[in-house]
C-alpha cells in the first residue's frame, strides 16, 4: 500500500509541475543587453506546448534597428525554467545563441551566450528579461 501511495504522490507532483510549465505558454516580450558591447534591443517569443512534453518556440529580436528572425534548434521548459537554442544570420555569419532563464513572479530573467556556428568561437554574451506580451 505504501508503494502505491508513494507512486500516486509522485504522479500528482509530476502532473502539477507539467501544469505549471503550461502556464508559461503564450507571447512574451522584453529586452536583451550585451555584457560586452553594450548593444541591446527587444526580444519577442511565443511558447507553445507540443506533443510528448516538447515545446515549440518562435523568437525574434532587435539588432541595429532591424528585426532578426531565428531558426529554433531546441526549446525546453521545465520547472519554470526555459532553455532555448536558435540560429540566426548577422554580419554575414551564421550564429547560434543559447538562452537560459527562469520565471520570477512576473516575467523571465536570464542570460544568453552567442557563438559562431562554424567554429564555436564566442561572439557575445549578456542578459535578457521578458514578461507576458500585452
């Protein structure tokens, strides 16, 4: 009996965690800021839960007054944490950003690192914030 109760409790906790993650679905908007160059701009993304616990994400960000479209490589949401990896083209190069963050009451706060897709060399790093888009 104790094993069954323990299993039911574990299952209930898992369901609650998945439901909390689903609350993060929707449109989000905010800003990013480079720690090195001082550049920054807007960031906009949409999170949608998909099949088998996978997530879909579309993301754009502002760079030099232009809106940059990205190609999402990986989108994970778990325990109020977000982990995104996407590619984009800038200055004639294909770059890859890895974005991590956590929901902190009224929005996401996190960090990003950008590398060259060709050789993996560091290009930029910084912080970002986003809240639900209105």
